[in-house]
């Protein structure tokens, strides 16, 4: 049971990290678009 809980917790952390990484990537793309627009 304890193992299951910790693996679920790890899975949630991994998903949050993936979502965060995607958000950062999107932000970087937007920044790049803005930069290209300015230049």
C-alpha cells in the first residue's frame, strides 16, 4: 500500500513537471515570436 502511494505521488510529480516543462516551452516560443517581431 505504501509503495503504491509513493508511486502515485511520483507519477503526479512527473505529470506536474511535464506540464511545467510544456508551459516553459510555450513561454519560450512566445518570447521567440516576440523577439522575431521586434527584429
